[in-house]
């Protein structure tokens, strides 16, 4: 059994009887006395360090036989009858690995699960020298390390942000469309002619907010309307329609509510544009080749539907081709009809530009290139869009081949060219990163030098004061009273010079020379 503290091997008595009396066993598991009568500890292998424990638990979670576990079992299992020994394991993947490596008889599930549940409950009591507090600390520390290793990722290449962004973008599109229709219906009672003149929802909301009461629309507002519509003729048509409108009058309170709601719709539209720019920037960091090939929005939808960029990279081209058309696929399989030719990739520009007879072929070719681009993005260290641009050129050439019959370039030649360009771009990116790192180190070095200089300036006045006092005591032989008065004057003069905000080294030297001359005259 694997535990946070180490590996443990238990000998179980009367396994068949335990299996037959499984309900009674489930009740007696909570009783340590009854449970310890059928379970006995054979061997225990504690983990030597936290790093070793993390390595072992990672191997166990992936169903891989670690060297420590292999050595532990080879040492402690009965040497004469390994094939006869029945080893109960909680993890089926680990059991398969043990059976393959050590040629053991493995049992999982059923009675094994109940026995392991009881062992976990009383583990600190069954293993001598292990307290409940120590077991809890080992569990907490290893749990944190394991979770940290599982969620560790590059923040600049987090595809989860793309999934959330595209979901929010779709929701915003629905909300903006619904709210814009509500503004049109609401403001249309007052100014119905504006609906026919302006078709864009965002523009309509901006005009409803600007115009307000149509009876107050004057020539002075014509320039502001033209800035929104970007059309002088349309702005003039709005002005003329307001003068002869058949709409009903509206109260100031209703107009305030319409303007407030229009402002909310306009702010949502502006936020949608910002979110679109954010999605483009994230796609250029996470999946630049996929974005260059099929576009940011369609690429983000593919990643979102697959669950992650890694899952998308694992899919074959046939799955990517119909990704998003699962309902149509299963309906076709059930009715034995024609399966769909494309899913989410239908929204790319290539399929729309292809002829009806070539849509299936170009979708299959595009899905193949999307699979290649997603795998390059997933497993490359430095993200570049070189391969995506080349793959897009290949799709363009294939589209032209279907229309004109012009033979496209060979894939081998295109990939060689892409590899050469990608190497140059990667070298340039590394050079920029190194240069940026050097600049960062220089800035940190300058900051440290500035701090050390400031500390030196703070300590220098104290050193000057001390030197002046030592100079007087070591260079002049005076009487006790004269020496005391002279020392007091020295301290006053030097302190006044060094503690001032505008004191300089020359002033300190001048004070020292005056003191020395005075001492010589006294002598």
C-alpha cells in the first residue's frame, strides 16, 4: 500500500472469508482490535525525503512502477513463490505495471478496497513509530507538493484564459444583441425613423444616447452625429427625419432611463472590443500558428471545445474536421445518412470561398493543417507564427488548385523553408530575451550602487568628526583646561559643518586648519 509516509506491505489472513463476509467486514473496519487480528504489517519503506516522496507519488499517479517500489517488493515478497503470492493493489494502472514487470498475481477492487480503507484509517497504529500527527504532516506536505506540481504552468501560455475569454465573448454577443433590440423597441416609440436609417446596433445606441429628445435636435449636433455615423449624408438624413418624425412624445423620466440603458449597452460594446483584443494577444502567445492559420476566434473555439490545447493536439485530423458537429454526426450514424463534412472550421474563410463540390475536400485539408499547427504550438518552446503562415499559404495554394488546376508546392519544400525561418526567428527571440535580461541586471546593479553610495554619504560625516577629534588629541600638547575648551570648540565647529545640509569637504578642511593653527599659537 502507498502512503504519504512510505510504502507498506501487509499480510492478510483468510482473504476468502473476508470476501464472503464483506458486509460484516465493512462494519468491523472501524474497530482497530478486530481489524488488526486479520491484518499484519510485513514491511515498511519510509520515504527518505520530500523530493523522493513526490517522485514516487507522481509515478504511482501515472501508473508507472518506480525503482523504489520495485526494490521494496522484490526484497519483501516471498522469494520462493512470487507467482503464488496474491498482491492487492488499489490502483488498476499500477497493478497492470506490477503484473508486467514482476509477473505477480494482482487483485483490485472488492475486498481489496475495503481492506485498504481500513489500513488507511489505522495506518499510524499499525506502523510502529508513526504517530497520527506525523502522518498528518506528511500528508499535508506531500499533498501541497503534488498539487503544486500538477498545476504548475507558464502563465503566459495558459489556454484556460482563452477558453474563458471565448465563452465570455459569445455571451457578450448574445447580451449586446438582446439589449440593442430592447433599446430599438424602447426608443423606437419616440423616433421610429432612426431604425430604418441606422442598422448597426452599437451605432444606434450611441445615437439614442446623444439625441435624446428628437425635438431638441439642432444643426449644432450635426457634427457629433457625423462622428458617430462616419457619414455626412446619413447624419443629414437623421436631422431631417427628426423634424418630420411621427413618433410619440416622451417624458423626461422615460428619456433618462433610455439614455442610462443605452450607456450600459455602449459600455458593453466597448468592453467587447477590449476583450477581442485581449483574446488576440493571448492566442498570439498560446497558439500563434493556429491563430495565423485559421484566425483567433475559430482557433479559440477549437481549443475551448477540445478542453485544452493539449487535448486538441492529441486529436486526429478526422476528429478536428467534425469538432463541434457531434449532434449531426450521431444523427447521421443513427439514421445511416451522410456524415457532416465540417464542424467549427466551417466558420473559417477558406470553406466559404470554396465551391460547393470542393467544400468537403478543403475542410479535410484544413483540418489536417490545423492538427499540425496545434501540435507545433503545444510542444514548441518558443511560440512563433512562422509555421502558421506557411500552412495558411499551403491552404491558399490548395484552394487555387481546386479552382484553376495550378499545382501547389510540395509539402517537404514548404516545411524546410518554414524550419529555416523558424530557426532565425527563434534565435532573434532568444537574443532579445538575453538583451532584456542584461538590461534588467544592469538596472538592479545601478540600484544597488545607488543604495551603497547613499549609505556611504550618511556615514561620512561621522568619520570626519572622529578624525578631527583624533587630530587634536594626537598632534597638540596642551594643558588640561585648554585642551577641554579646545576640544569642545572643535566638536561644535565640525559638527556644525558636517551635520548641515550644504556642508562640503572643503569647509571641513578649512575648519581643521584653523584649529591646528590655534593649537600651535597656544603652544
